[in-house]
C-alpha cells in the first residue's frame, strides 16, 4: 500500500475512534456509579440532532469555531436532558433500567424524525461541514503522526484524547471519583458514611448523557453531511467496548481502537486495493464490526471488575 492509502486508513480509524471513545468513557462513569445506561444509542441520535440543528440555524452568522462550540454545547445539554428521564426512572422510581433505556431509544429516533420533518419537510436533512482543519501548523509536519492526527483533523479529536486523561484522573485520583465508584460497588456502605447515593448516581448518569450526546454529534459530522436519525449502532458498540475493556479506561481505549479498525475495514474496504482484490461481497465487510463485537464478547472471559451493584436500584429505606 502506498502512503496515501495508509494515511487514509489511519485518519479513518481516528474518525471512528474518537466518538466511540467519548461515548464509552461516558458509559464507564455511569456504570461505575451503579446505573446501567443502555440508552446511549438514543442519546447519541438526539444529541447529534440538536447539535446539527444549531449548525443549520447559525451557519454563516458566527465563526466556524464558535459554531462548533455552540453545537457541542447543544448536543451535551440535549443529551443530559433526555438522560434525566432515564435517571429519574432508574434512581427514583426504581424501574427496570433495560426497559427505561428501551423507551428512550425508541422515543429519541421517532422524536428527531418528527421534528426534522416539521422543520425541513423531510425526516433527514443536509448540513455543511466547515469544521475540518486542513493542517495544524508545525504539528502537521511531524513525520507519520502529523499526517494522521494533525492534517485533515477536527478539534474534537483532541477533546476525545484529553477526556481519556480527565476521566481516569477524576475516577481514580480524586475524592469525588472514589465516592462515585463506591456507590456503584456498595451503596449501603456509602450511604452509611454520608455519601448521597442518589446524588452520585444522578451525576454519573448525566455525565454519560452529556458525553453520549457529544459523541453522537462528533460521529455524524465527521463521517457524513446528512442527518438520518441513525448512528449505526454506535451506542450499542460503546456498551460492548466498556465490557470488553473491563470497566477500565485503559481497556476501553484498547477496545475502542480494535472496534474502530473493524469499522474502518467495514466502511473503507473499497479504498484498500488488496481487500478489493479478494472479491468478497461488500455486505460482508459492512457486517464486520458487528460480527467482531459478538465474537470478542463471546471470547472475553468473565471478570469481577464490573461494578458490583451496576443496574440494581437502591432503596434508601432498606438495609
């Protein structure tokens, strides 16, 4: 393969890597607090919709940098808003968290298509992507790394990398992180020493909503110029990444990298000469990331690293 193809593959892996990583880290925070957030798919769809709606409404009226910032804020706020209902059902009403998440996933896609059709007359719409950075000065000239990370890139790529450090530091190096993890392991013991289980679980769930909404926006505008109320199952892939990564930031990074490579092969196979020469039907390549998910999860050994109380409602009145 020539250098252009290698560069294309590398940049594609990064584009798929960042949104999946962000959503996966959000789910990690949520599950560490004791809430199972299976509505990541719906949150991504809703976050992407409101972020891109801001892009459509403010395009040409503000600078591209400010527009991207406002779109990211809109996606995070809308992600938190829809996640609040899941949090309320799971934490206060002690509802089955799988059923609650299914409701959010179903609602989000239908709601976005309805609003899109009301505003634009169609259940999907086009947007202009003016956020790509052609080349970061100096950094773009670094051999190998420069073309992959600092040419034809997005600011959000670096946000994703920064979140790895931020999430790890907050969870494992701060008092807040210790308290959040404690309510996911033993909420009764945490409550007995004055830690508010409900508060910490709300925080964990809303953080995951904000990051999933942001991840949805990043996934859409870095891979397409049209919104279809669909994020290609990335929300479910994020759940798989967290399980594969054993609920640990380092493992999630490695899992995300693996699935991003699979996703790149499934989406960009037609640009890779040796794959084209194999003569394999395109549908098999498109299935690759999802088949890989099933295979990896089936072969991944059970681990005690999962939060002990994740998915279980906490009743303050019971001990």
